[in-house]
C-alpha cells in the first residue's frame, strides 16, 4: 500500500546554533565540526543497517545542514555524495519571528507568545511561522507520497511529527519528543527503533 513505508530517519548534524540552543527553524545554518562527526557516525550505523541500498530513495531537506549531512552519510556508506533529491516539505518548522533567538531569551523578548506556546505547544503559531500541526500536515503529505523505503535527512521537528503520526502519540507530547543528532531512527507505522 502506498505510504506504508519504512524510513531511516537522520536528523542533521549539530550546528553552532544547536549548540547555543538558538531557534534555527528555516534559517540556513551550516554544520559545525561536531555535526560532521555525527553525520559520519550515522553513516557507519546506516551501512550496517542497510547493506543493500539500490531500492531505497534518498531524500533530504533542502536546507544546507541537512544536505551536507546527507552527503557525508552517503559518502560514508560508499555512495556518490550527490545521488539524492531534496523535498521542501522536509524543511524544519518555521519559527517565524522567533528564529535567531535562544530559548532562554523568549520569555523576555516575547512573553505573550512564550506563554501561548506553553499553553498549546502543538497548535500555537508564531507570527510569520508555523504550528506543529502545520508541520505535521506537510510532513505526513510527504510520507504518504513515498513509493519505496527511504533514507531521510531532515530536522528535529519533522522527526517529532512523523513519530507522532506513525505511532499515534498524543499531539500535546509531540513538540517535546527527543531528537538526537547522533542516532539513526528506523520508523514505520507502529514501529520505532533507535540505532
């Protein structure tokens, strides 16, 4: 059945903004050296998980941190760096006017928005941005368009909403799910495994 596929999901490696707990959203921030090491580590894990890659789709968010992670992963498993596609539906959630701020700055810089997000983290939408519900709609549309199993490099928010959808997690919990950058997530309806 179309859309019932296994995805090997890798969150992009660390950036300096991740290390500073700065909200990146759709800002195009590149990897740092630790992020490149994480990508290589995830490539080694993926090489053991899927020794045969011919039938897999390789797709990444078009943001540079995801593309560079994908290229390192592909090189690590012995594939050509550029043999993948991008899909804009895999971009991170758009944090709108919050992008560039740290989590610690938010209570002072936007106290009303911060309180509104605390009250409804799944449906709250920043000015000029998206809610997690908005993100889930586009990420699920992407997942349902898959015609084969896929290796995916994307973002923390996308990982959260796909798990929420495929595992039936309460939407109020989705924005708080763990999103490690040094693990490969194997995900399909009703199944999850971290490697």
